[in-house]
C-alpha cells in the first residue's frame, strides 16, 4: 500500500465565539493523505487540494465553510476531497497544523451534524 500526502498553506481569519476568542488570524498547514495500491501522479492530488485551499485562503473561515473551528474545516475538506478523489485511491485523512498543534480527521468516518 502506498501513501500519498500533499500539503498546502492557507491564511484565514477566525473567531470562536463559543469559547470567547474574538477575530484573529492563523496560518494553517493543510495536509491530505490518500492510500493507493498502484503508483499515482502526486501532482494531480496536489492540484485537487489546491482548488479547495484557494477558496479558504485569505478569507474568513466562517464565511467560506459555515463554521468557526478547525474541526469544521477538516469536515469541509474531507467532504470536498471525497467528491474529487480519483478512482483507485482511498482518501485516508486530512490534518491541519496551526501554531505547532496538529488536528487530524479520518475521512472515512461518517459525520452527524
């Protein structure tokens, strides 16, 4: 089994009102990983992630994804990547690194809103 991971950076405006955090910004490293049985062109995966990250980069997180938390962002990215994952690949996980902290979501899990 091969593991392909690509990473992109985005700068976002955030606020987490339920925890009392006002408007602030963060630079995020967004990492997506796929499993494959055969060799695949990683540049194609890079382009898929780029399209998603371009929508959030330099924008207010709550306006683009409808949520305020990194966890909301992970669900958003997993959902979008699942729609665009090429045949023969399995979307495994998405992670966001912010200020030396890492949050990871397995994309095969089902979510309840």
